[in-house]
């Protein structure tokens, strides 16, 4: 099992996955890297003036030198299997030191591969500005960019652009640059375009349109062709000529290129690279590596690409605006992310509750709405006001803000969302600026946050352990949670043993009467040819949100807008929960400085004894013969009893007719316009029904894909009777998009299916299984691999330790764990 160390100024999903995470200001990363490089050289026994020079650069403030020393030793002990990666926003000196460490660690050829890429000799935006100021540019063509919005603020691009006689802008939307241009050309979407691309390994790939341009848009290559040759050409012809002229071949080879999706043999060959220590030494020593010397009067401002909106190009995309940030869980807004210490000094931390029952949330809430208290950040005389959001895990005096919000010219979706952080972004600090100041001002902005509470409060919702503990106690998940101490939910076998431990998965999951245990609920008769189930591996889930958007796209899930999210009415069928764990030693009124983060996708669990079914007065939520908890939308009358009775809170109620009303005029009801325009209709999946106002909806395991596969298999089977769908044929939308393959769906009645094999793992468990819900969606426990020599080593993950403390468990005794 691998081991991941992370040193970062923002709590990223990489930091969340790390076995050891160091919170450190970005301005101190260069000195920290020098410390690492010196220790790696020392571990390798390379005593030289380079090591001495690196140590002479100093020590990063608030960094435990033992943390650096042990980490470096661990890297060297795994030479040939180790890798050092520097963030793309780091200066060249950091990348030079990372390359030096990789060379010492034997990474080239094992964990690092170098490929040859064309040299980039393009001029900079500042060079272009100088040419414009010198009156050397008469016509300016902007292809797809938006410099009026996102150019460095000290460039004053809007004023520079106005000095050009004629400006032509190509873009998918009319934006800030279009407003300052003489002509705007509609750009084709990439799904409407012909083009080509080069993968990271040099492989040439085709870009093929899925549809003709809806609005007669042009691609960049078509515009350039028109400018250079004066004649329009089809995108297909342009790409054909470019690819065949570069790679050879003719029409036959090009058609194969389109069919295969890559050009065979175009993958770049590995380039032998020899490390030049003299060049690296000069780069490091001339880089001016100094500490940021941060304090409450001298802050570091860290700019990040937004996880959803990127640099602002997706600002008008409702799916992405409403997709929660993986860590902060904010939607429709950015905020100034600040540490608990800085929040305390500014006075933006929520007041202590009169009675402390659960972990204190540092962000104030009123009627469930986060109250983002306003602060002002000043950089080089420029001031920006916005809400503060306290995020544990940040360095004390680092403020993090997402780019891409605060657009002045955008579509109706993005209008009014967030603050424009580009106004504080200067050329000498595109990623990090040291020397910012902050002040608290009156007022609040309500933030649409989808997760108010962040602690599991000692419950075994997410189960995780260290790999060493798992090797000693591979059944640790069975000794966690209430079901480890309550009567067996599935009852006893003939010999009096727990059916969970002695009976096979197929029998204990599907046989109804035998599994009743102490339940009065009569298990449905699962007599179908397939029995569907899902397994989600928490060890590989990174919390990236891809499943959330894929589910929304596949199942026609509407966006509801900022106001409705504030009211807790978001519609996503998958809720990606984020939990902080601080360990049992922290007082409930204290805020953790550097907690561990755990993620858990939470769709409908498709419980075999579903609590929602027993309370539905009209039998709208029922089980089918293949184990799906399905919804008969036409029966639903909107009592919402099912949502109240669902312990997982995964059912969503349609408060408004989202699919037939304008999102901004839903309160007008029948007095407002209704009907979906033709373009919006094209977004919808025709295989999925459109739900109306007043009905409950939830995950269906993509039942439309299940039915399509069953029909196709029956057609193939003919009279043979082989109607069972082969394993792997059906992929739910969330499973298909998951980059880590953490989600697996299939037929649990097939003993050889992948989902069955995963559910037979000793890491498999059901959330809240003691309630006798018998969920068909189960989870594989997360394993961490900390270094026992590290100063922040933990015997088990902090969430496990919180569980042990809350439950009063004292460890194994006679093979069983003491409990509540």
C-alpha cells in the first residue's frame, strides 16, 4: 500500500487523501522544499556544499523539522518507488529542487517519465500590451480568452484594448471582453467542433463533433483559416490536412484515426534526461528564497482555480454553480477561506452555544443558513469585500479565495455569484501574494452551504483504520457501530451463529423470510432474474464530485438556484458528505487546526427493508422483484413521510415545477410562463422521465440503463433463455464517470460478479445497519498508512479514535471488542 505526504496551504482533496498532511503557507513552500532537499541529500549520504547551502536558507516557520527529516528518510528508503511532485503554481526554484530530489531517489525511468514537448516561444500578454502602447497593433483577434476579466489587474487590459483600432473576439458567450470589442464571433462548443489534441504522453487524439453547431458557431481553426487564406473551410478538412501533413497517411489512415480515437504510433518516446546540478543550484540560489513572515497584519493571499468554475469560463453553467465545493461545501458563491485562528482574531467565529452537545461549527448559522461575515482584503491599495468562511486545516495567516466569480458580463445563471478575486491579482503574485491586510466590516452575506454539520460525533458512519491495525484485525468493521453490540439484524443461523458471519452473501441478502431476525417487517420476495446492488470503496473515493454531476446529467435532475439551496432544497441524488475528524482529545467548543477529512458518497441505499415504504400512504415507493427501491411518481402525493423516515436523508422533494418553469419565476405558479424551450429540451435525457412538482425523487440505480440492457439481452437470447445480463454490461452514471473506479454496480445474485466479490470483502459494511434496513448499497472501509516515526503519527485514524472514545470501547478482549 502506498503512502502519501502532502504539504499545502489549501485543504485540497489531495491533502484529504494524504496519510500525513502539513499545513504550511505557500510563501514558505520554497524554504520547506529546501529543507526536504537537504534531508534527502543527507539520507543519501551525499555530503556536499549543496546540502550546506540548502540548510543555510533557513527553516520554514511553524514546521516541525522532525516531520521533514522522517518524511525525507522514508522517501529515500523507498528509492525507485518514490516521487516528489511540486505544485504548478510554485516558482522554478521549487521545481528545480523537486527534480533534484527525484534524481537522487532514482525516480526517472521508474516513477517519472520525461517526454519531449515543443518549445513555447509565444509572447506574453505584457509583450502584447507593449506593442499596443507603441501603436504596432491595428487589429486584435482574441480567440476564446477573456483578458478584460482575468488579466492581471496592474495590466489594466480594458484600457489597453480600447487603444486598438479594431478588436474581434471569438467566444461561446458574450462576456467582458466581448463588451469591449468591435465584433463578437460565436464560438462552437467543443462537442460541436472538429479538432485534434495531444495527450500528456504525446499521443495525437481527434476531437469529433457530436452535433452540428446549434448557433452556427466557428472553431478557432476555422477563424484562423479565414484570416490567413481569406476563404472559409470546413473544420473536418482543416483537421484532415493538418493531421495527415504532420503524421503522413491519407483518407484511409485518417478514418482509422477517427475510429480508434488515437493515431497509432504517435505516442512520444521517453527522452533521456540528465540532471544538471549546477543549473539547479543557480536557479535555487538566485530565486530569492525567503520566508513570508506572515502575521495578522501581513497575510498571504492564495488564489486557486475553482473546483467547479475553473478560471470563470464555466460561470454560467448551472450544474457547476450548484455543485458543492469538495471541502468547503459552498455553492453559488466563493468566499474568503480563513483559518480558525485568523477568524478568532477578526471576530468572525460563531459564538459558543449555551449548551454544547455536538462539535461547534466555527461558521455562524441562522435558521440553517450560513452567515458569512464580511471582511475586506487589501492588496497593493486594491480592496475587495466579501464573506469569510472558516475552514479548518489552513495555515494561520493564509487567506484562500477561488477565482471565476464576480462576473460583470455573463449569463443569467452566473449573474451576481460571488466576488471577483481577479481584482486583487497582480502580475507579481498570480498564485500567491504576501503582504495583504484584512479588516472586519459590518454586514453578512448568506452562503448557500450544503453541509452545516461536519462531525460524525463518534458514530461509525465512515469506518476506517490504519493498515497495520487492519492486518491484525481484518474484521474490525464488524466490531464498529451499534450492530456490533445489538441483536443480529439478520437473525441467527441453525447453529445459533450470527447469519452475517456464517451465511453466504446470496442467502443472507436475498432470502426474505430467513433474514427477518427480530423484525416485524416482511421482507419482499426478491424473485427476479437479477438482484442489483452497489459497492462503494471509501479507500479510493477522492471526493471529486464527478459522480454528482454525472448523476445530474443522466437523470434530468434540475438546478434549483441559490435561494432554494439556502432553504436546504438542493436536488442532487448523490450527496457527497465531508467529515472532519479531530480526535477524542479536542473539546467540543474548540475548532481543530488540522483535522483529517473523510468523504462518503451517499445515494439511496435501496434498503431491502426500506423504512420509506412502510410509511407511504399511497404505496408510491415500493420494491420491485430485483431489489430496487423504486418510485411510482404518478402515485406520489407529496406527504414527505418517506423523507422523514429515511435515516440516510437521500430523498429529494420537488417543491417547484423546475422542469416546466423559469427558475427565477417559480413563485408565480400558474400565473407565470410555463413550458421548456427547445434548447433546454435538448439537455434532457429522453430515457428518463421528467418529474413534476410535489413528488419525491431519489437515486434509481439508473433504472433506464438496467431496462435497456435487459431488453438488449433478451433480443440477443432469442429462444435460448439466456436472459441474464453479463456482469459489467450495465454501468450506472456515477460508476461510469468515477476516475478511481470506487463505485461498482452489478448483480449480487451472480457469485462471480465483481460487486459480489467486493461485498464479500471483510471491509464491507452497511451504514446504520443496526436499524435493520439491509441496504443494497454497502461500503468498503477506508485504510490509511501513516509512518510510525512521524511526529503526527496516529495509532488509528482520528475518526476511529473518536468512535472508540464515544462508545467507551477499550479494544479487543477475547477476540471481541468491548462496547457501549
